[in-house]
């Protein structure tokens, strides 16, 4: 990290401490990044680089999102956390889509004593209408796996059986889409895969919606900036956040 970037990172954290903001994050903390369905740890590299430039230790975890049942994925994640982060002073999480639901499943059964803050990007916390379609199609279930079919909007779906948040979490939703079919199936403002309403989680500490798509939220500078704000100060930078907009959008 260059001197100027390091100075900016240290100064931003120092400002939070001077202002008496609760629980300001240390630049030496570890951030675990969890990708979404049918993605890999490589999809989180852009965010990881922003976190590293700000002084965090970033660790992107890969898991077999299309191959295993949710319980098996949660077990794999617990094992990886025990391997990579057991000795970290504090462990934060940045998740995308399914990664947020998977983390909720892990935290329900296995508390993390050194848990810090969590930022969820476009999580289907109340399920996704597209997952409802997957659950009704043998072809899609075969292609996307058993966990995709468990992410629907019904009361017995995986996300809707998980408890409210009892940890410090901020949610970032997207409001643009390049997926007209997906947006047609979702009867509200959405990112092409998940509705804005579905991303929200009872007990969340903060929420912001940005004009980005479900996939390209991972490449958004504003999403990265808001992620760093929450991890550092426990809240999003709302004065500069972009207000959510409804409808179908064709730009990235």
C-alpha cells in the first residue's frame, strides 16, 4: 500500500475514534469475503483490493455453491473459518447474495466470539422469486444445485427460516438490472435477481440502496466505499449515497 493511501486509511479510522463513534474497526482486522451462487472467490477480488488498501486483512473463501446442500456448505464454512481466522482479533464479513444467507445459517448454529461487523451486498434475506422458478424446474435445479432451490420466498425457505440479526450488519441493495426476465418476475424495485425489499433483514443496523445490478455491485466504487464506511464506523455514508430508484434500468 502506498504512503498516501495508508495515511488516508489511518486518518479515516482515527476520525471515527476522535468523534467517539462506537466500535470503530482496527485497520489490522480480518475481513472474510463470501461470494454468491455459481460464483467463486475471484468475484470478490475487486472488493478485497479496496479492503487491503484501507489496511484490512482480506480473506476470500471459495465454496461449492452449486454442488451441496445448505447444511453441508455451512459446515464447510465453519471449518474454513476455524482454519483461517481463529486467532484474528476481530473477524468482519462482506458477503454477496447467497453468501449472506449462508453466513446467517452459520451464525444461527455457531456463534463467532470475535465477530465484528457484517456487510451484505444484494442478499436474498427474504428469498428470491427467481429461486421459486428454480425450485419448480428439474433442469434448473440440476444446473444450479440444491441450495439455489432453497432460496425461495416461501415461509419454509432457507432465508425465511433463519432468525433476525443479533449481530451488527449493514445491507446494500441494488436497484438496476440488465435482466428483463428476472425483473418481470419480481413485482417491485430490484437488481435483476433480488428485490430491494427482500434484501432487508430484521435487526439490521443500517441500509442503503444504490443504482447497481446484482452482478456488478461487486465492481461498484460506491458499493466499495459504503462497505468500508460500515466496517470502519458502523454506518453507511448516507449524505453521499445515491437514492434508490424503481423500474427496469438498462445501464450497468
